[in-house]
C-alpha cells in the first residue's frame, strides 16, 4: 500500500517566506509535525495499491487536457485548533477562495476513483461530511469543506492562547503565485519521493 499526495508548489520567493516561519517554529518549540515537509498546498492524499497504475492513467489524462496556468492569492494566517489529524494546533497561510482550484481538486479525485481502487481504511473523524468524503474519495477534506492552505507546522503541547500563536495570527501576508502543475509524491512519514507532474485542469 502506498500513500500518495497531490501537491501544488510555489515560486521561490514564497517558499523562502514559509521556510522562515518553519525555522521560527522549530527555534521556539523544537521539532513539530509537518516542519520537515516541503512547502506546498495539499490538493489531496490517498492510499493506492500500485504506483504504476497511477502513472498510466495520468498519461491518458494529460493527452485529454490542455495546460491552464492560473494565479492563487495567499491572504492571511490561520490556525486549525485541535487538528483532528495531528491533535495539535496547525499553523497555516490561507488562500483566497478560488473556484478553479476547488473544481480541480474534485476533478482529480473523481478521475482517480474511477480508474483505481483507492484503499479506504476505517476512520473515526466523528464528522458526517468527513466520513462521507473519505468513503467516497479516500480523502476527507474534499469539496466545500476543504480549506486550501499552506501548512507551516502543527504544534503540540501549547494552549490556544499561546503568545506565539497570537502573534502569528496578527501577522500579515498578501502574495500572488502562478500555479502550473500538480505534483504527485509517494509519502512515507516525513519523506516525500517525487513521482511525476500533471496538468491541473
């Protein structure tokens, strides 16, 4: 079984800004969840049996779809308090609502589920929408419930009103980045192995 992630990456200037925030978190709190992950936006993660089949179906996908670059805007900081995945407080930068990006996520999830057997283990999200999404697509944060974001780190062992979190939430960011592709990675703990890239539309 392989855990696969579909990532969107950004230009070097934005990457430097995010890496600087990761450095600050590590300096303050030590090693935390997601700190060692590359700078990216996660479109989705899924579990599949064969990597070769994923590559094969995307050869056909690329032939049918034209390249379509678009711009996303990073607007403000946010925190997922008591993140159900990490059990910590996840610091992130929020993207301005973008219908094209939302449609792209669902298009790729539906495409993969039509052509591959996606492994869907038991879960306990205690949320009907998350449960239904996971059963249908193999990824809980699909569609309207998805909040496109760039994660910095998930911090454990601190309170919601921690001074660092308050300061982070008051910080400002307003940055635009051109998106060109979706990149697929094989994920094992904090290791990310690049597989291939594909058209986003």
